[in-house]
């Protein structure tokens, strides 16, 4: 008697496709946050720049798999 069983191996979806989509979405959001509005007070401008930098750092961490 044989104890081996054959399991059907399904092709796995690449998990990087979801990550790549997330990176593209973050890039789009980062550009939107970095884009200045009409005339902003310096505090709001600095805050927007900080948000854009945070998004950029998140992209790097996701790419590295942290």
C-alpha cells in the first residue's frame, strides 16, 4: 500500500501585486499631500510636508518588508 497522497497544487497569486498597488496608491496620496494649495500659512505647509514625508517613509518600509 502506498501512503503518499497527491495534492493538487494551485498556482499562488503573487503577494507583491497587492504591495505594488499599495505603493502606487501611497505615491499618489503623497503627491497630493505635497502639492501646495493656494496660499497656506507656514504651519499648514509644514504639516502637509510632514504628512508627505511620513507617507514616503511608509512606502520604503513596505518595500523592505518591515
